[in-house]
C-alpha cells in the first residue's frame, strides 16, 4: 500500500511516525541520545528544537542543531532509498552517516568552543574552535583627581575604534 510506512510496513506513514515514533526512528534517537548522554523528547519537532542548549558555546549550539537536522534528514534518506531504489539501508549505515555529517557540520561551524565541550567535539571528531584570549595583565587602579573620570579599556580600543567592555570609575572608585 502506498500509504504504509516504507520502513516498518506496519502502520500508515505520517511525519510523526516516520521521524519520531517508528521503530527505525526511535532506535536512531536512542542511539544518538546514548552518544550525547541526553534523553531526546521525540514527541514532535518542537521539543527537539527547544532542547537546544541555551547556555553553551556557539560551536556546541551549532552541533546540537546539526544533530537534529542530520538525523531527520538521514531518516528521510533511508526511507527514500527503500521506497524508490529498493535499497534497504541498515541502522548502522544511518548511524555512521549521521555521525560523519555531524562531524562535517561541526568542522564548518564558525562558532567558538570552551574546554567543557571537548568530549562532544571529540566524539564527532570536530576540530576545536577555541576562542583565544589575550594574556591577562594585572592593572593596579589609581584614583583620579576630582572631578575627573578614569577609563580603563583593557585593550578593547584598537586603531581609535572602541568596543564594549571598558570600565569607568570616578575619583571615589565607584563604577
């Protein structure tokens, strides 16, 4: 039957069944959850996207988004291989495909990482895009004379262009 799920041949194919509730999809989400030590809420696409971490590095955010996109796309790819070419794609083949696509996406990310991201980056063999910080220099503050205000920018002014992050103090040392 045309409307039956190509991957399981047991139930009518819907988007929710194909990508979230079918045995093939559930196995893949569980596998990826074990890899990342996460439990994915696969009730629909919205909880998956809401689960993207809000307080992590920009490179890790890119990887989490790549996880969702590549897994959904790979399920669609496996379904279409079976539907249109009669090529049965194994779970292992899809896992390896997802793993390598996430690694490629992470490598192309323009985001930066932090040291705590290393286990996930290493899992997918993603090069670490660490943010390089200039050497920290100890600055001793000396009070200015009244009514002057002293401004410390700590190197955030380059070629007469300033950035946020300066420190303003008056003669009493108040910010």
